[in-house]
C-alpha cells in the first residue's frame, strides 16, 4: 500500500490541498506545472475576470489534442 501525503498546489491562482499517494506526487506536480503554463498562455492578451475561464480554455485545448 502506498504512503499518502498532503501536498499544496496552486493551479490558475487557485490554491489546492490534496491528499495523494506518494507515488503520484511527481506526476501531479508536473501536470499542475503544465496546466499553469497553458493557463498563462491564455491569460496573455486576455482580460477574463475569473481564473476558471482560463481553466475552461485549457481544458478545451487539451481535449482537442487527444481526440
């Protein structure tokens, strides 16, 4: 059984506290970094009022890449 741990992440300026498997920490941190980089790409030149707009754009873009 894998050890659990709490980690703190910020995605699109939204703080998250997650209880995850220690074995998953690296991939979760990499995913958060990639999401933040993509969100930053959408923030550049746009003035949407809330971070969830950028998450929606990023989600759509990611979905299009895998379909």
